[in-house]
C-alpha cells in the first residue's frame, strides 16, 4: 500500500471524515496536525499547489486534495487502485 499523508486540524469535521474513511478502509496514514505543528502549514500549501484548507491528502506523494476529492475517488471506485502499491 502506498504511503498516505494527511494534513489536519482537530477542529475540522472534514478532517475527521477523511480519517474515518481511511481507517474504515484499513489504511494507515501519517497525520500532520497543523495546530500542533503550525510551521508545517507552509509545507502543506506548497505541496498542495496553493490550497490552504484542511484536510490536504497525499497518496504516494501525489496530491489528492481534500475530503470531497477523497470521497469522490471512493464513490467512483478509484481509491483502492490509487492506494495499491
């Protein structure tokens, strides 16, 4: 399975929804909480092509987007293939 990274905030409902979806699928992910690590926000914005909202999700180093984008991949049956090694 490819490495999954997610930038989050504990106050963000979409962050919790994204983590629930990934956990439901049995995906282990690396979480960067921007409230604990605010210095990582610049890194996130650069990696996410200027997007500043959370969550921002990366699979295998590729930017997926936010929860809506992740959920759309799941709905379209494309997420499993993207996660596969």
